[in-house]
C-alpha cells in the first residue's frame, strides 16, 4: 500500500471510513499497544486488528516500536498513532484531504486533492 502522499482522497476516505480501521486507530491514539491488546480493546479479531494496523502503518499513520517485557525478557511489537489531525474540506476545486502527523515521520503534512465533478 502506498504512503499518504500517493493515495487519492477517495482512497484515504475509504480506508478511514471503515469502522474497524477507525476503532483500531483510536485504540493506539493514547498509548502504544500490541496487536493483541488492540484486538482486545476494540473487540475485533486479532487478524482484523493486525491487518488494519499494517494498513495504517504503511500509510504512515501508525508506527511500530519494540518493547522489552521486564518479566519475561521477550520483545513485543507495539503500535502507536502518529496522526494529529485528519481533515476533509470541500471547495470549488473538489475535496482536499489533509493528514498532519506528530513529526516523527519524514512528512509532517500531506495534502491530497480530488477534482470537483462538473
């Protein structure tokens, strides 16, 4: 899946229009969580949670980190959102979708435009 700069507004809106994607994204907004913890927090299956997390990571809206569990010494992959705002505006030129991230990614602001239908 391409990064947000390569997606059309329709593709971004379709992805974020999915209720499972939104639930998964919301679950990692406040703190990093493992895929299993996201599934538990949202009530979606683990497969769905991991699929949506990977889609969001490929877009640059979610990043991964590895956490060392002090109890068992194992490394666990955790996900956290890097999105600050997602906005959609409509004007004479059509839809404009803007994604602002928290600066941990190379791109901080990624606008995308779709032309208005005549």
